C-alpha cells in the first residue's frame, strides 16, 4: 500500500494510504511518553505504599470544613512557633494553664518531620500524575485518530466500518460533547 501526501486548501497536509486519510492539521500524533510498568513493579510500589502507610498509624483525615476553619502553620510561621515555645520554657508563668509545652514540642516536631516527607511525596505524586496524564493523552489522541479514520472509511463505504463509528461515537453522545475533530468542524 503506497502513501501519497498532498496539501489541503486550509494549509494542512493530507496523507492518503488506501482508504485511510489523515489530516495532520487535526491529528498530529503526540508521543509524550513511551513506557510501561511491569506488573511486578506495580505490585511492589503498592506494597511499599502500604508499608509507608503503616508507619503513620496516627494519621488523620480532616473534613473539608475542618481544613477551612483550622488555624494553620506554614514554613514562614515555624520560627514564630519555635520562639513561642522557647519563651514558654524560659518563662513558665506566661504559659496559659491549658497549654501543654510537651505536647507543643511533639506537635512542632511532628509538623517539621512530616513536612520533609510531604515534600518528597508531593514531588513523586506530581511525577506520577504528569506521567499518567501524558500516557492518557497519547492513548486518547491515538484513539481519536482511529475514530477519525473509521469515519473516513465509513464515508467511503468500506464494509464493517460504520458499526465501528456507531460504537465509538456513543462515548461522545453520552457525554453531551463532540469529539475534537467534529467540534473543530463546528
């Protein structure tokens, strides 16, 4: 099967390969990533995550309301908290009776220790999320090209392709949106 390329009136490039017509203006294939994760690696990662979770049996889950209303410390306020603790230890008479300096010390140390871990986990999470997004973009873009090619083949009367188009277009109908190529045509 030979390939033939010709410019289209809108400046895009059309490639003809038998019944397959690809408009490169709409479907330039991305390839953000080309990798796979072996089942053993996925299982090992999930085991390590379980082990990591087990290291923090004291962890809590806040509600959205608690997150909104709770007073919060950040790295800029740590020095203030450290100074207040230091002053409280130096001058016990300024410490209110409901403030436990030992608990304050534990909480501050926990905050600082978890901050280091959180930064590493956030970096890893960002990498995993970005990699997953890129892989999904590659897969979806390739799927859209198959859908578009199927529509072209169906318009040319290629047997069996209309049922493929009907099946694939259900996704867009159920979401109330048009696929990228149809949306561009308007």
